[in-house]
């Protein structure tokens, strides 16, 4: 006789898979469902950076916990083909930015984050592709480069209970069950809504917004060893050049910012712009915790462009909350009840 799962996770992206892996590690029987094949949503378009954001943000404690938990998982799992410890550099191209960056580094050290202040004259020893006109940088050795889709498939392989396709589309989440479009009802102890942008259609009162990054590959002789961030511009290495991502949609502005960072740049090497879309909450802070509008349902969504950095922290918070344990960070700012629309939809 088949046992009902302890937890059904809706959404087979990296967030849902991480929640499944953490819960399974704790002994829970997990089933994960999705209407699409894994990797077709936000995970598939991720930049693959698991590290602290140079803009910090209100979720810095979640980012810090997330990066630490990445390293915990790396110590237990064989992910060498999908996760690489490259570190990242935050850069300053003016004296004012250099002063600000050094203050940020001191603040990170106060939080026990490993980082190294690198004066401009030494930057090229850390990253030869950089311009010699930069004022300095901060090196964060614990930041990781991830192949998110490849890792996602690894995680899902270790979760025996999984079902994908149109018939596995969740249509109703309830207290102790998930109703699927194909007519099947999955009874369970708890439900996790980790369906990315689709989460809002499954939880009354939940609102998510789009966060867009402009992305353009630069294919040429310039190669980076590690990830680089400056003024909202992110550079991620790849074998045939590098990829840039920016919150600014204007191509000329992005190329001008890139020229300040790179020793040499031929604009012709920059290929056509693309776009990475992720879902975030109305206040820009991830939504992690029990849903006020649905008994027995936990939310793990709205992680935005920092989702890969915070994914294991989100999984840890969900599992701790389910078990009634105090999470390693204060989770009140992430709990869904802070959002008025969710509170109003209760009942």
C-alpha cells in the first residue's frame, strides 16, 4: 500500500528542488510536481551566481546564510561538475565609490563574511582582464559559480517522488492535499508553494512582480577568471568570453559601464541583448513561511535575481518552520503575514 507523502512541493525549479532536498535530508517523504519539464522556468535563465550582491539589499542576512549553506552542501555532495568556487570581485571606478566600498568591506567583516580589500594597483593580479584605471575592489572568496539547470537535474534525480507535465499542474492547494489538473489528488502532511511566477495563481492574495535584467554575451579574446560586480553590472565568465547582466535596459549605458571595468573591449564583440526575468515580492524581500491565506501551505517564492544565492537559506527556513525550530536568522521579515493582501485573503 502506497504511503501518502509527508510534503508535496509545487514547482520543480531550483527553489522547489532545494526545499525537497533539505526536507528529504531530515527524513521527510517528499513528492515534487510541476506542469513543465524542469529547467524551463526562472532556473533555466539564471545567471548562475551564488554570492552576495554588491548592492546588499534588505535580505543580506538571507544571502549570507545562503552562501554558507551552499558550502555546507558542497562538503557533503559531489557537485564538482556543476558548482565552482571562483569568488567574486566588487569594484570601484571612482574615489567616492572606493571609500564606500571599503566601508562595505568593513561591514561585511563585522558580519564575519570572508573578504579582502584589494587596492587598484593589485587588482590585475587578482583579475588580469580588468582595467588599470580602477580604484580598487573587494574580493569575496566564498562566492560560487553554478550551472543551475545541471544542478537542478542532479537534485531531482535524488528525489524519487516527482511528476512533471500538464497533468501534474497543481490547480488547488489545500490543508493536507494538492489537486492536480489531471484529476489526481495528492494527500500529504504539508504543501510548499515554490512555483516561481506561478505561485501567485495558487495562493489567494499573493502578488508577485517581475524583476528584469538585461543580459548580453561578449564573445572575444577577453576572459575573466571570476565574477565581477560594479554599479548593478555583473560579469560572469564563460568559455568563449563572458556574460554581462544589468538592471539598466539601455545598451549604450551598459557598454559605457563595462568599458570602465575591462582592459580592452570591442563593442562588436557584444552580441544581441537578452532578458532574464525573475519574480519578486512587492517589497523586494523574499516570501518564506506559512501562508496566512491557506492552512498547511508554506510559501517559498519571490526570491528575485538573488534567488540562487538564497535558495538553500529559503529551504532551511521552510524546514525549520515546519518543525517548529528557531531558524539561524530572524525570519520575521520574510514571513508572508507582513504582506497586507495575504492577510486580507485569509479565510
